[in-house]
């Protein structure tokens, strides 16, 4: 629980300090949400493995994160540069999901067995609603961004040349 709380606190602190010190960077704007996705995915997988949350809650959350990352990559490769700009709804669902997870972890570490059992459905439904609401929002935002972006970027034919051993990304 304390690792989760420290992670959530430092995530918020990092964003506040970056804005306050005017130290925001494009790399930070990319890495912050990717770190959140990786960390939260690991938390949900661990909770599933420990049989704390049902499979469908973890599945909804993993679909949410896959759509966020996969949709951004899709828009970038097929429609051009993407500017990551969190929405108020996205921030709210992220905050509520973090709050529910924190309370769930607190409950696991300090509540009685009967209290945990009686609250289990509240957490399952709450986390499921957050996941489903975000999935719906991400799909609609992705479709809106796709239609605003116009036609897919045409990539000219690339002539074959030797590739690096670790691979390379070829662009115009």
C-alpha cells in the first residue's frame, strides 16, 4: 500500500513541479502517461493474480490502457504527430481509479475480513465503471481526432538499404 501511495504522490508532485518550474518537456509529456499505464497495468495484474479483483475488472483496465497507448501510436503513424493533452474527464477517472485502488489496498492491509468482503463489490463495480467510462471516452476521442486529422499520411516508397542490427524506424 505504501509503495502505491508513494508512487501516486510522486506522480502528482512531478507534474506540479514541472509546471511550476516551467520545466515541462516533450519527453516528460510522453513518459509520464506511459509510466502511469505500465505501473497501473502491473498493479491490476498483481491484484488479479492475488484474486483481489475479478478478471473482468483487470480486463477492462488493460483494454483502457491498450486503447490509450495503441490509439496514440495508430494516430501518430497513420495521421501524423500527436499532441498528448489530458482531458478533465480523463484526469477525473484517473484520480478516482487511483483513489479506489488506494482504498482497496488500505482495506487489504488494515480492514477486517468481514469489512473487506462487504466492500468488495463496491470496489469491483467502481473500478469497472471507471474502466468502461474511460474506454468509451478514449474511443470517441480517437474517432474525433482521426476525423479532424484528415487523410492518412502518405509514406513514399522506401528504397531497400541495409538495416542496422537492432533495427531502425524509417520515415520520410
